[in-house]
């Protein structure tokens, strides 16, 4: 029986459209171009960071982020806020909590994401980031941390994310149940792959989980 649900952040809770649009503007390319290149990276199983190199060869991404911060200290830049939440997030989380599940947010995110997520006042029991833990998915250490903060056996935890490589497969190797979310470029592409059958659930949105999670045995 599932007792706790743990949620990834990007393209699970957060719609990253505005983030990538700002990056396209920053790099001086049409938004469709940059997002198309990102989709190509997803299809080729390459890191999203390689999209930046393709658009601007030789870019020092960390230096670019720091320069952007100096130039626009009060802007969102590469960050997100509550306006970026997918529309189903608050309702679905509230319904899952009402159903008695423990809810935790834990994903690969930079240090500043923690404060942004806390400020949203989501109906969850805890929020954690890879920066705070010092370990990133798909490292097994990340999922060991997930199990520790949940306080449940791995088989009682459902990890929800939009990727096979970072979410479903490593969480399953850690003994957890898994849900693959069909949204964002990775979510749609990965849901068509044979390994998607290894997920306990494939859902089109978080609201689906309210109905589907109780069917897991």
C-alpha cells in the first residue's frame, strides 16, 4: 500500500515554459527555436545544458547566470514562482492529502528553489532539493534520502516525475513505486518508450493520481 507520494519539481509541479522563454530571449534566439532544441536534447537523451552549447558554442553557463543576476537582480531570470505552478497542482495535492497520504516535494533543484517552493505554501509535509542534500538524481543516494525523510519503507513510497532516466527507473531500483507524468518534453517522449511499462502508473496529470493511486496494491 502506498503511504507517501514524493514529487519531482520541473515539469511535474512547475511549468517551465516561462523559464525557457526568458532563456531564449537572453540568448537572442526565437523562443520556438530554443524550445525545439531542448526537445531534441530530450529525444536524444542528452542534457538540457547541451542546448545552450548548441545555441551559443563555448558558453560558460554558470558565468552567464551570474552576469544575468547582476544585470537583473530583481527579475526571475532562470527561476520560478507560484505563477509557474501547473493548474492542477494545488487541487490534486489537497485531495491527496485529504485522502491520508504523506506528501513530499524532492527534486533536482538549485539552492534558491527551496525558498521559492516554500513561499508557495503548498499542501505538503516537507520540501527538499538536491542542492540541500548535496546529491542529485539519478544517484541512488538521492533516493536513499527520499526514503529517510518519508519514514516509510521504499515499497510504500510512490515517486512521481516526468522522466524515466531521472525519476522512474532509479526510484524503482531503490524499491519504490513510480508514476510517470506525461507532460513536458521528457514526459511525452519517455511515455512512448518501452521502459514506460516499468512505471506502476502513467498519468496525464496530477489529478489522475487521486483516482489511480488507491488502485495500487
